[in-house]
C-alpha cells in the first residue's frame, strides 16, 4: 500500500514516501515550526508535492511536546474496561476539557500486584489535536493515523529484532528530549522520557568558548542524561541484562556517537536504521520507517479522536459493502448467462434427439410437446446425463434421427442403447452418413462402444428408403 509518512518533531520536517513496500522518497529539512502556521502550511504542502503528491495513506508523528505519557498500574481486566478507567483518570487532569488517548501494555515496570498489570498511556489535549487537524486540512491532508515517535520506533525495532539478546534499548535522541525504550523479545519492558538541553541546529555559547569538538560535547551530555536510566539494566544479570543500545533520532547523526556510547557503558551500540543500510542518516527516519511498515491487522497507538476513527471505519465499511454489492450483481449476471446458455444447449439437444426429423405437423403437435416436456424432466432429474446427451447431440450428423435412448445400470457399469435412422434416396449416401455417425460416436470420451452396431436397410416406406442402426455403449465413469 502507498503511504505518505510525516514527522513534525524536533522543529524539523521529515517525510517518507513509500510505494508498494519500498521507500521512494526520504526528505529532511530543519527549521520547521508550527508557530507560523501559514508559512508551515505552505512549506509542508510544497514538500509533499516534491515527495510525490498528497495521495495514499497518511501517517503522522506529532510534535513530542503535544503528547503526555503515564505508566499506570491497572486491574487485569479487558482492554475496554481499562480504557474506561483510564478515561476517568485522565479526565481529572483535563477538567471540563476534551482529550484523546490510547494505551499499550508494558510488561514490567516496578512491582506489579497480583491481579494487576502496567499500561503506558499516551494522551493529547483536545484543543491541540483540533488545531493539528485543522492545520492538516489546510495542507490537503486527512490523516489515517496520528501517533507518537515511540510507537514508530517500537514497531520498527520489533520488525528488525523480533528476538533479542536479553534486554535491548532503543534511545531516540531528539531536540530537547530523549526517549528510552527497553525491549525484550517483542515486549516493551520500560519507557522513560528525559529532558535534553541541547540544540542540534547550532553551537551553544559554551561550545563556542570551550574550543572543544562540538559533537563530542553534545555526546558527553547525552551519555550523562541517559546514564542513570541505562546503568541499572547494564548491571542486571541473566535475561534482564542490557546487551545492546540502538540509537536513532536527529542526535544519532553526531559523528562517533555509537562508539562513545559503547565505550561509556561497555556494551554494543549501533544505529537503528529502517531504510537501506547505505542510506545516509537513515536513523533519523526510524519512527517513520516503523509506521510505514505497519500492517492493518496489527495494533498501534492511534491518537486520532474516536469519532474520526469511527467515521473512517464507517466509510471503509460502506465502500466494502458497495464493492460486495457490485460483485454480487456481476455474479448474478454470470449465473443468469450460464443458465440461459444451458437452456439453449438443452433446446439444441432436444431438437437433435427428437423422434421427428423435421418440425411436427399440426396433427402430432401434442405428441411433440409431450416428448419435449419429458426430455427436460429427465435432464432436470438427472443432471449428470446432460454432458453425455450434449456430446451425442453435437456428434450426430444432420439427417440422422435418434429414435431411442435407453440407460441401463448393471452393477458398477451403465449401458447406453441408441437406436437411430437415416432416410435417403440413395443407399450408398445413406450408408456413408451412418458410417460417419458411428465414427463420430466412437470419438466421444464419455461413451465407449461394447458391441458391433446392427445396421439394417429398409425398403420404400411412403416413397422413402431408410437405414436403421442399433448400437450399445458403456458410459465412462
């Protein structure tokens, strides 16, 4: 599925265009701010056009300062019950105001009482979400998914590392924050969001006066911020020990950061890159890479207002019903066409196997009608006879009249007795037609001759000579 994935975090703009599962465009630009809404809308619209235009599924990672997080211990009840409890808890913070929220289970965070479980709740102020949706509308976008950066990073990591070596950490280094995810074999173990007072767009006054390498100064600050969160897992033992750190976000582009983190904690460190391994700075697109891989059947936190999600589902369901209705009508048309074709074939068979060689006269019209009705009744009661009779009708030459058809079942075999006749003015011509008739039946794969046909020439009858032939066949299984 085609998708346009947009990340508005860190005062920069990241766009990932995916088509048929492959990335066709990865765009990054700094200095993007929603403070000047008009300029931001014009810039985003331009970037979208350059990335291939506003089509496909729209997935958006909203600015980190819009999303609040809380880890809460909840009763071990259904998701719908947890949702109701969370809604009441969060409502106390937003008294009289609207908000959107979602949650996911977090495997271990502190001690969990029996009959309880921990959940990580994410929620957004209703006014902020309304302004966000209004902004996207100005840009010609109707998002299918609005989520946080941690959701995309978590999904990407689970795809790239479904089986981990004990605990592994994903560290997203952003502008003004660091998000740490501890993951063990697909389970989210811990989450923490830390403040980071670093501006990656320019040198700070301290860096200007220190004379040191700006990148190294930033890296030391990053390690200092995450030290207290990472160290307990590094010192743990067994499956709880931290074996590796994966770095992503705009801070992961600092030269030498992987080596410094590895040296500082004594464990392996690498960049989390969801793009082609040769893609430069691919780790800054980690969250977008994750949500672009999302399968419709898999759960991810969607912070869109519930009424919009419901409306979208209704539109999809109505569209699906319309497609099903159209398919049903097409199916009915083909069924009708097939029935009509079968009726025409049956009519042809009847005409060829009728006891009359030509159209019946007014005197015997009643007999013709009765035979026709009897024929169709036999076919309707025994549909399996249709292919056999169809074959006989198609193989019988013009001028040959079927006088008698009789099926006789004996144990495991079914015999077919066929009597036919041919009126002629030349016996030589009549015999040639009869010979052709018998040869044609021999070519059928549905019946097999089991005796020598009996051919008899008859003298003039009503000024006409005719030849009769009686043959016996075995019906193929």
